[in-house]
C-alpha cells in the first residue's frame, strides 16, 4: 500500500510540474483547468514534436478555431515520451486525482482498459452532441463497446493486403496479372518463386506465412474461425477452424525447409530502403497499408501489384485492422471539453495533420501517402486531396485498393483479456512452426490459459458496475 501511495504521489508531482512547463501562458489556472478564458484539455499521447507527423499543425488549428478550449499536449509523467500504453501510470494519475482529460490508446485493447474502470463512458456526450457514429467503419465502433457502452472514439486504422512482385512472377512462369487467390495457390506460387543457391540456402523466397504482418489471426478469420463466442465468455482459440489455419501456416514453413531455415534467412532482413520486398529477397508478402509509403519513397519504379490476401476457397476475402483511439480517463476534470477535443480529433483533426505531413514531405521531396482513419468521410477527403493527383499509377492503385479493403476488414477480438489472447495466439505460432507439439494440442493449452483468466475476470471484476 505504501508503495502504491508513493507512486501516486510521484505521478501527481510530475503532473503538476509538467503542466507548468507545458503551459503556453503564465496566467494562473483555476481548479477546473481554465486560464485566460479557455478550458485547458490535457492530452496524453499527442506528440507535437514528432517529425513529419503534422501533430503540431493539427493542435495549432484546433486552438485557433476553438475560442473556449485549448489542447495542451503532455508526455506521460515518469516516461521518456508520449507513449501511453503503460496503464500503471495512467492508473496512478487517476488515483492521485490528476488524470489527463484525453488519452490515446491502442484501439484493439480499449475494451480491456475500460473493463478495469479506467475510462469514462462516452454515450452521454455522443447523444448530446449528435455525434454521428454511422460514418465510422462498424468494426471500429465495436472495438470501443463494452457492456452496451462506448468507451472511446476510433481514429487511425490500418489493414493488411498481399503485395506481389510482378517481375518475379513472370520469371517463375506465372501470370503477373493473376496473383494467387487460394491458400493452395499461395503456397504453390511461393514455391515456384523461391530460388536457392548451390548450397541449398535461399537467394530469393516466394512467401513466408508469418513474415510481414499477417499472424494466425488473418488465416483464422479467412477460415471463418472465431476466438471468442458471441457473449465473449468462452475462448474458441482451439476451434477446428483455427487449428486448420495454424496447420496451414506450418505447411507453408515445412514446404520450404522449415521454420529454422526460413527464419535464419529472414533474420538478415532490414527495413526502409533495404526492406526485402523492395530489394527482391521476398516475392510476395502480406503487410499493412503503411508499406505503400516505403515503396513510394524507396522503390517508386518497383513493378508490383496488390490483392486481397488469399483465402482457403478463393472467395469471401477478408483482412484485419488494428488502430488507435481517444478515450477520456475516469476523473477527468473537463469531460465536456475533452469530448469536443476527442470528436474533433477523430473527424476534422486528421485532415490538418495530413496537411502538416504533406508540407514536410514536400520539403523532403517525398510523396505524401495518407494514413487511413476510422472515419469514412475523412478517408474520402484524404483520397481526393492526396491520392487522386498522384502521377505514379501503381502507387495510386495500391493506395486506393488499401482503402477499399477497409470495407472487408475485421477487428481483433474484443475482450477484457485481449492482450493475453493475442500473446497466446502469437506463442502458438512459434511453437507450431518449430514442431514443439501438434497445432491442436498447442491451441488447446493456449485456450485453457486464456479461459482461466477470462473466468477470473467475469467472476471478480466489479470495476464499472
């Protein structure tokens, strides 16, 4: 108990000092965070100094156009920057009575945060302001929902698509305009585009099942697998559909010599200009839409195409999305002003951050590839302003495809034990591809571990009742 109280006291002291340092005015504030006629909204997780982000321009635009409210960005007390995922610090700030007004959180796990009683429900403010949730992709709103209430608003999102090198396909005797659409074709094409040296090592590899950003989760949803039942109280990680998906991943590694050999090759991979897809070391990869920006910057003449990730049947294409969200911590002093900030940051704000990023990119002689948001209208604005005018047709087509793919996306499972579910799913991949057990028994053990924690939560957690 003494340790907790001491941590809370330290957090409070740092908050007070930080607030004084971050303030743009020396005028005294009242107990509600008002100064000079403006309500100050303290925001954690919005770094105005992030180079090329446009955050600074976005903050300045809000403060210029909102006469009664001022965004005051702060780094999390006791941390080296603006990362807000250490919930112990947020919890300490709440316990001390000095939480921020707004906090940026990983969207797939906001339900886990809300279920611990750390956030305020936003339904009251959504209703009062007639905030239109219908203009957000439905799965992004679902991520924000727990026990019938909404605990945050979604902002940035991503998705995963298949990138393929058309020249490598042609060299392997494949039609460069016909990417694989089924799991069997994916492995077949991967084999044909794999080239080995005289010693049996890889000179070029066609496809690695878990390289890029696919994970077992992608293959599971493609196989109509679920990780939780509809009530969210039974773990389905070891369902037949998920076992089949993991068996497919194992097959993909085994066909090319096994995980040890493949991962020895991939351990040499680098990022940026030396990304293996850009340098011809990998012919096909499932990766996030963010990869298009690297292609545009480092390999604008790359002869590549994009497609939905192949499915078992070659139909019912799906992908998955992660992203970020804005929440209002429990005990925030200015919740109404905070909601005005949050609602703006998830609708109009990204337009101004994109404008700031575009200005920076122009100075660096780079193409601007916008980041997608959870808001459909904002994405259309970004498409028209920054993508439609691009000269590079391949890049333009890829960006448009990635936005269209958002309509076929699914979020991560929404659960109070979401992070454990994810980590156990990831551990199962490694154990299976290294043959430390059969996929069924590996997923049985993972499901049992997650189920135990989920049962404990539903039995003991009373934090938001």
